C-alpha cells in the first residue's frame, strides 16, 4: 500500500509540473502595405524555434491583415512573414513567463 501511495504522489507531482508549464504565449499583429496604405491579406506568418529552425506553428493573415498565434510555450522564436510581391520579414521574439503576449501592431 505504501508503494502505491508513493507512486500516486510521484505521478501527481509529474502532472502538476507539466501543467505548470502552460503554453499560453501569443503573438499578434496587423500587416499593412505602407505604400498603398492597404492591409495585406493571406500572408503566411510562420513561427520557428530559434535553436533548430523547426516549425512551431503558422497561420495566415485575414482580410484586414490581422493575425494571432496562440499556444506558444516560453522560449525563443523566429517570426517569418512572407507574401508574394513583398520582401520576407524576419524577427526574433522571446516568450517569457512575464512577457508572454507579444503585440506587433
């Protein structure tokens, strides 16, 4: 019985530690063509892990040029925004427990 109780406590601690590291970071922004003063829709916004350039997630901008990516864990990322006819934009972003919501507007 004591072994079962010990295993239960260890399992509970493991689950608690995993849940404490929630992926609740986000990046949002709005893309505008500065020359034409129009939103850029259907642009690809990719989030890559800095350490190995692996794709974390991606999305497309909407008709108003807005985008939002949620569910990012704390860490360093490279934001890559691309659209045919425009130069690719790259920016390194850090999601931290104290600064987990990045607004690029």
